[in-house]
C-alpha cells in the first residue's frame, strides 16, 4: 500500500489531521493495518491511542488504554509549577498516569526529582516505560498507591501536583475520545469532588511546612475545590487559566 492510498482511507474514516498524524508516525502501513486503524477512527478512538504517542510540553509520551492521553489543558499545571521556580524541588505527583506531569517538571526544573503515584498497575507500567525512554530512572520513582491512603509515603515534598479524576458520573459534556480512557482516571463521586476531598485531608501528611500543592480542576469547580481545601487548613495562593480562559489550576500552600 502506498502512503497516498493509506492517507485517503484514513481521511475518509477520520479527518485530514488524523490521517496525517498516522501516516507520518507509523511505519509499514500494510492493508490490514490501515483498515484496522480506519475502523478505530470510525469508533472514535483518539489518534494518540492508535499510534500510542502523544506530545506534551514538547516531549513525546507513550500512552495506551490504561492511561489518559496527556492533554493541552494540563500544560497549564506544569507551567504554574515552573513559574514559581523553586530550587531543586522534590515533587509528588498524585495519579501520575503516563507520568507526563512529573517528567515534564523534572526535565524543566534544574535539580528536580520526584515520585509518581498511581493506583492502576497498567498506568504504572506506562509511566515507568516513559521514564526509561527519557533516561530519568535516577530522578523519578513510580510507586503503586492511592491518595486516599494517608500512609502513602513517609517522605515530605516541596511540591505536590495532581490532575485527579474530577468529572461527575453522568456528565454529558464528556467527548467521544474520553470513552476510550480509563474510567478511574476520569470520574469521581460527589459530583466529581471526591478525589479533592481525599487529597485535601491526606496531602498534609506529605508536604513540607512551606510546600505548595498545584491542582488541575474542571470547568466551574474553583469555588467548590477552594472551599474543600481552605476548610482543611490550606491557604489559597492563586488560580491559573488555560488557553481557553477557563480557571484550570488552583495553588495552595500548607
């Protein structure tokens, strides 16, 4: 099969952008492989899940069905931490998924190192793969655990970051692509706020006295999440907006 033939089939199944990304990134485009990709596109499978790669903060990350695909909105979270320019921070990433957050921070902050935590064994394998690929095994460790467990770690960190599940069950705004992401990384009880409630209580055990926590939130959740954290003794520092002008990140200090 020629590249042009593959491109035409994939364009009809998805769109020009999807066809371009797949033909640019996948070698050995046999007939059966192209038809399989076309079938996935018609089912609404994101291109990143098809080619198993998504760029985030200028870095290519491996991704699969066990992880969320890194999203541009989450770059706002990374940028917020980098802008504070803390020297050689120890970073705890709660719900690390692909590891894209902690990896991007460690690669962009001099002397930074960290720990990524996830409850999914599949996600842990993905994060460790990305860490090996990017030669960061000496600076980042991935562990199995849950932010619902206050005894997750004995270490105290300078920075805690998290993009936890924050979508309410039954929310109709979820796009088709998200249907192919792991549900445990998307949805939370209590109208999408349960993960924040757990983190607000337990993260006090893992942060240094002058440390900061950076949280990605869903559209319209600022007031509710801010109340959860301030009622648990956290001090609100600021919010950050994504490129669409939506408040996407909240920053608190212990």
